[in-house]
């Protein structure tokens, strides 16, 4: 079981057949906090902090 949320999300999406995730980064089309030049069609997952919520926009 992975405690890394991005790894867990990538594995979940891979299990659903929505993308191909290889945790070693040598195959597949999904990458964690990086996006190499190949393959031409790929998914990059990043964690980032959101700005403070604006009370007018919810």
C-alpha cells in the first residue's frame, strides 16, 4: 500500500484502465511531478498548494 497520494492516484487510474502507470518511470504514459518529452501523449500528476479561498467565490 502506497502512502504517496500521487502514486496512489496513478495506480488507481491505471487499475481503472484510464492510463498506464509504471512506478519505475521506464514505461507507461503517466508520470509523477515530471513530464518527459516522450511519449507524445502523456499525463503528469503534481501536488501543489492552493491559494487561500476567496469568500466571494466559495
